[in-house]
C-alpha cells in the first residue's frame, strides 16, 4: 500500500465555502480528527462544517482539488499531508473508499 493520510483529505472543493473550517484547529485536536475521519468513512455523523467536503470527496480526490479555490487547495493539501503522515491507516481507508482503483493516489504524494 502506498502512503497514507486523510481527510481531509481529505480531499473539487470548488463547490464548498470553507470559511467555517479551521484546518489547523481540527488537525491539532484528536477528537475533531476522529470525527472527521469517521464522517468521511460513513462511521460517524458528519459535523456541519464537513458535510460539503464529504459530498464532494470523490471529485476532490480524483482531481486533486484542481478546480478548487486557492484557500480550498491549501486546506486539502494540509489535511492530506497531515493525515498521510500521522494517520496512515485512516488515509488509506479514505483513499480506498473514494479512489478504489488508485487512479488519483499519485496526486497526493
């Protein structure tokens, strides 16, 4: 299995207004990260500020957020890098769910 990481990757934000997502606060709070990852993996309800991200996760991953705003690209990059390095198993689960053929994985390394 290749690398790892998240959520936030994990994660098309061109449809999302990210004003309410404080990525640094989330990444530095284990409970918030657990909730985000659980949301993306359909294991927990999604917090309101992540519902739009989850809805667009396949597009975000397949395009590596190519059409996202600069702010959204920044959020996706930070979230993916953090999750890949610090929560490798969760990153792999998210990638397997939203990119089952592995076609976009190289875009996140």
